[in-house]
C-alpha cells in the first residue's frame, strides 16, 4: 500500500480559485499585466487538472502524460482569448 493517496479534487479547487481570481481582476479593472498574469495562472491550473485526470484514470505515472485534444487546445490558447472567454 502506498503512503501517499492523491487528492485529485485539489487541482479542480485550485482551478476554480484561479477562475475567481481572473474574474475579480477583470471586474475591478486591474492592470492588463495583472489580468494577463491571472489568465496564465488559470491556464496552468487547467493543464494541471488534465494531468490530474490522467493520473486518476491511468496506471501510468504522471510523467507519461500525453496531452489530448482538450489539453492541446488550452496549451495553444492565447492569453487574449482566455480573457475574452471570461469577460462574457
């Protein structure tokens, strides 16, 4: 039995926190630099969620993760597109 049991929900909670931070920054008219930084953190959190899902569903170690179509979409998504999606 392993000594560490992964908590996959933690990555999803961090992603939700990053979404809230981005929305807060946009609603309170923070500088473009801070909004871009929040969007980049959001992208990193989303990619970590994909990696966590892989780890949860696979017997392979996390370093064997290969991004699927959705993960590649988030990797190539520009900061401006992320911001425009969350402005709606």
